[in-house]
């Protein structure tokens, strides 16, 4: 994605690249605004290449089919749809503009953070593989303040960068810098950064 996208009360930017030598990436981001909120997710099809990409697209189709479902429900629905596929790790975040809050659930080796002016918090995922074997998904919720960032990344991104991120940075520049400096050479890589911007504020 070449520039930050804005709709309603959320802005976001995404950067990704496939495993070197592959034409398709098994990492996929989903951002779907809906009335009163938005769905954010990162999907990491196991391994890389065509089969990983197919699993990620299948999960993305499930998420987009009803973006208003709660994150735990999304993961259970994806688990049923991905049986027999390569499988995937995923982190799903539901943003409510009414409260405002974020609620998330994740399975597998994917990363997420909520970054605010006063603190940053990791979004914990449970061990497992969507489509193969998962525990009961656990949802967690936190209040959302203006300018807070939600950062989601596949395991192709080294996680140390989050300590340098501030809520006021340019989304495009941050996403590009993370991909260029933190992408692992041994995997697909993806990062998506979203900012809560009530009233369209930057």
C-alpha cells in the first residue's frame, strides 16, 4: 500500500513483502471498517509460498464475510474453514468507536501492540495453529484514546522496533521503516499500523 488510508475514525498503512524468491506472500492484513468500528487482522499462513498464501486468503475471506463478529468468533470460524489447509497464525482486533475500545484474540506466532502516549502494551496470543489445533480463544479489551496506535505484525518482523514507536509518527514512514529494517530474510514479512483518529484528526 503506497500511502496511508483513512476512513471514518481510523487511518492505517501497511507494508509487506514475500519470502525472497517467492511470488506470493503467506502474510496478509485485513482492515475492514464497518458502522461504529473496524476489523483489523494479521494472518500468517504457515511457512511461505503458494500454500501459505492460499491459507491466508481463505482466512481473510472468512473475516471479510462478517467483520462485526467478535475476535474469538472470527478465529473459530477461520479454524473451521482452514481445516485441510496449511493453517495459519492470526491476530484479530475489533475496534469500537462507540466506547471507544479495542478487543482482540490471537492464536500462533503473530505480534500486536497498542501504543499510546503513556504506555505500550503487547497483545498476547495463545499457542496453536488455526485450521489444525487451537485452544479456546481468549478475548482481552482495552480503552482506546485519540491518536493511539494498533500495530500488527507477522513473525517475519523482528519485534524490538516497538520501543521506538511514538503515536505521533507518520504512518507511512513508520510502516516503511519497520519493514525495511526489521524484516527477517528467512520468512514473509508484514506490518500494519492503524491510528484511532476521532473526527478525522491526525
